[in-house]
C-alpha cells in the first residue's frame, strides 16, 4: 500500500520531467533544417470537397472563399449535405459552380468518400463547411503535394470567430498546433491533416482506402495510413485557413469530447512498435500528452481544492478578497511566476522536479508567442489576455480527457455526430 502511494506521489514528478524532454525536443526540431524535396509532378486539376451538416450560418461564405481561391488549372467544387435539418442545401443550390450531393446523415468521413467517387480532379482538397480559405491557399498548399513522395499536406489554421469568449483560447490552441505540425513535418512525423483545409493526391488517397468511417479522427487515421505506406505528409506555412469554432458551452464540450474520444480510438487502432518516426515519436508523444493531462489535471485539481479547504473553508471563509487572490493566482500566469520567484529567492526549496517544472513552462510560453506572431495576421490584446489566463482552458481539457477514458473499452466508434443540433 505504501509503495502504491509513493508511486502516486511520484507520477506528477515523472510527468513533469518527461514534459520537459518533450518541450526540449521541439526546440531541437526547430533547429533542424527541413530537407528540400524536389518537385515531382505538376497537377492541373483539383476537386474541393466541402462536407456540411447544419452549416447554414457559415456555408455561404465558405463556398465563396473556395470559389475565389486561385488555382492554376481546373477547379471542381462538390458540397455534400450530410442530412442537414436546416437550409444548408438551399444555400448550396444557389451556387451554379458547385455540385450538390445530398445524402442521409452518415457522417463526415462517409460524406467525403461519396464525393470522392464523383471527383474529377487529380488533387482532393477538404474544406469544412464552417471554414474559409485564403485566396492563395490552394496554390500554396498544392506546392507541397507536387514534391517527391508528398501525397498530403496540412496548413496553418486560425479561428475566425476568435472574439467569442471561449474562442480566444481555441485560437491560441490552433496557432500552437499549426506550429507543432510544421515542426513535425520536418521529420515526416505530422499525423494531422485537419478539416479546415487539407489536400491529398487523389490516386494515393483512393489506394489507401479513403477515409475511415470508424472513428472520429478520420484526418489522423488517413495520415497514419499514408505514412505507413511510405509516403510523406507536408505542411504549407503560406496556406492559411480560418475556421469557426463552437462558442457555446454545449458546442465546446461536444467538440472536445469528440476530439478526446477520437484520439483514444487512434491509440487503439494504430499504436504499435515500428521503425517509422510516427511510431517512435509522434504516437508515443500523443499518448504521453493524454496521460499527462489526466495526471496533472487530477493533481492540480487536488491542490486547488485542498488549498481552498485548508486556507479558507476550515476557517469559515467562503469568499473574500483573499479567495479571489488565491484563485486568480492559480488560474493565471501570475501563480507560475510567483512560484518561480519563491524558488529563486530561496523561500521554496529548489528540487530537480521544481527546476524541471520551471524550465519546461518557461520553454513552452515562447512557443505560443512565436506561433501567435508567425500565423496570426494581427496579434491582438485578446491573444495575450488568453495567453495570460491559459491555465483554466488547459484544466477543462484535462477534465474532459479524464471523463472520456471509458471510450477505450467501447468496441466500435462510428464517425457520426450531432453537430450544430
């Protein structure tokens, strides 16, 4: 029993140490020069597939952005109405340049696969119905898949409705994730070709079996399968897309639980010992990040609750100026710097674990700042307010990861969800 308790005590320390190693690995990759692959072939036609389910709020501007996007060759647009209950179909029908495919609600992956059967383009671009692509995005992202052995590519993603409350943090997350995908692409270790804009060579996509309908993370699944076939996944810094994120509590929780459940399904399907970089580095890293969230989320919640009980509830204090200060320090960047200063000044003992915690956090923050300036057109005060109060967002995501753990024991996960309902 004592050994088990000691193991539990050491778990946050081990998670902190390994997290430092992960962050250091990011900096190592930054200084790795990306190998320039020669151009292999020129593509003269593209089919843009827009899967949509109840997207009446965004679908018009989505299609307009795709229509206006430049491409050196023939451009075909297929919009798939996946059993919408709103006016999505009627809005799509207004566009004469768009081929509308109406079907029952069988999910995003099946919608793309049905459109893929009709697609005439040599390239397939996927654009979610709530996303808008920049005018030069198709040209820029196409350059990646014209390189030798690169059969798919992702690009930088921003959040269009970032002024909405929760979307402040979702914007930071998307910018940071874009940076990590760009870094991973140097090693052919990027396994995410996200829905807001991704591109594939049609032949190789079809040969790989198209998108899996079993599992929410169809974009990760297809990337892994293509890499295991010996292909490369690229990343375009110059191709930009903006997506609208859910901004209600219900919508946000639905999205995040879908993400968490999707990555659990990816672990079940694809985690294995192998010599590819995704098996040595990416998938183990994703698994570590998931369990780190569970460990650190549980540990942090315990510290917050026990601290509140010890310092306030036990003294009959429910709410006052000091409780505000207590929670402000926990939920903002102030708490970290206060802790770091106390260690530097000798008020708190310096241990190997505390040093690792300080160093890993200090190294993580510049990555966020770098991502903001690299991918955001106009860094704003909102970016830095979100950055200052990033911890509550992290904590919520950690809690969702914990709640979704039972997904591992489910036999099957179908790619169908009640989006925008």
